[in-house]
């Protein structure tokens, strides 16, 4: 039986894609803070996320600069 509830058709925050086709975790270095089919966004310049499925750019850490 197929769902008619729109929320059942959307990928959660931290995931991208269309739920009916399978949601994918946001890759390292990206995040998505809302439900829907939107692509995951890149971290702000100079920051990086080392985990997959991030839901906020606030999770990003400053890249360490090595001499």
C-alpha cells in the first residue's frame, strides 16, 4: 500500500534524494537542515564536516592550517 502522506515521500534533514527512490546521506563536507529533495549544501569556506548525514552547518569545524 502506498502512502498519501507527503512527509512519507520526503527525505529527512541530513539526507538528499527522493524518498521513493531511496534517500542518501549527505556526504562528508556537506549538510542539509530540512526535509525534502534538495541537494546537500557545501560547508562554509574554511570549514569542514567529517561526518556523513550532517543536519547543520554549525556542526562544521574550522579546517586546521598546517605550516
